[in-house]
């Protein structure tokens, strides 16, 4: 006899969270994603470096490049290493990503 899933309509919180994150990740279309990445690297390289130094614990980093973004995280390339930095909260919309990135700069500068 093997394990049998209990018959229930209850959805465990972790499953709900995963589904919520997946739904939100799907809302960030590729064109918007590329626009965010390009804008951050071209106009806010200093912010990317702050993210690397503060949130990825790379205080000695001299440069950082954003290579990916989702509704819940960014991926930075720091000195040839790809590092994931989770957002403090999941973005509610593609536009909310900007607010979160600004919030993260403020957090990094304050501490």
C-alpha cells in the first residue's frame, strides 16, 4: 500500500501562495519585462549595485546588472555570478514593481 492523498477540498496555504505567485508572474509580459530591465540597467545602474551590496551581501561589488525580473524578485549578475534578490512583498501589478524597487533603494540606503 502506498500513500493516498486525503480526499478534501481544503487547499493548503503553501499551495495557495504558489498559485498566487504563479498567477502574478504570468501577468508580467515579456515586452514589459525587457523594458524594466533595460531601464534599470541604463538609468539606474547605481540602484542595481545597491541591491547587490545590501540584499545579496556583496558589499565589495563594483557593478551589478539586472538580468531578470518577476513579480516577486529580481536576478542580478554580479561579477559573473547570478544572484536572486526577493522583493519584500509580491508586486500587485507590473506598475507596482517600480514602487517596490524604489522602496528597496530606500531600505538599502537606510541600513
